[in-house]
C-alpha cells in the first residue's frame, strides 16, 4: 500500500509538471530589425495590436524586435514579436506555445 501511494504521488507530480503552463517565450527571436533610427514609433505598434482586438499590457524592445505582451478577446495572455520597421507580426506565443508564425519567418 505504501508503494502504491509513492507511485501515485510521483505520477501526480509528473502530471502536474507536464500540464503546468510553461513560461512565455524567452525572447531569443531574431527580427533583423536593422538600426533603431529606422524603426517605427512604439505608438504605431500599440495601435496595430489594438486593431487586432488585443489589450496591450506591455510593449518593449527585445533585442532587434518589438515585443508585446497582451490579452486577446478571450482574455488569454499573448507574447508577440513584431518587425520594428514594417511592424509585421512575426511570431505569437500563448502560454509558451507558438500559435502563429509569419510565412517564411525563421527567426
């Protein structure tokens, strides 16, 4: 009986680790944004996110990309990376999992 409890506890712990929400993407995305003097204003990026019906929580520069933390219409937390010159949406993560990648984007 003691062995059964130990195995059950280990299985429960393993399942909890496997099903727990992973951290958001770590920011290793490469956008090839070029010099920051050519970047579009952050306000334009926030407007673009708003037009997608996102509520922006935080927008910042991450490496050579714009990074946006937002909530979608369903209240889900998103982490998205945009090209700073074109403001093209490149990749979007929800709960650490990729849910969108622009066609041809390898960064």
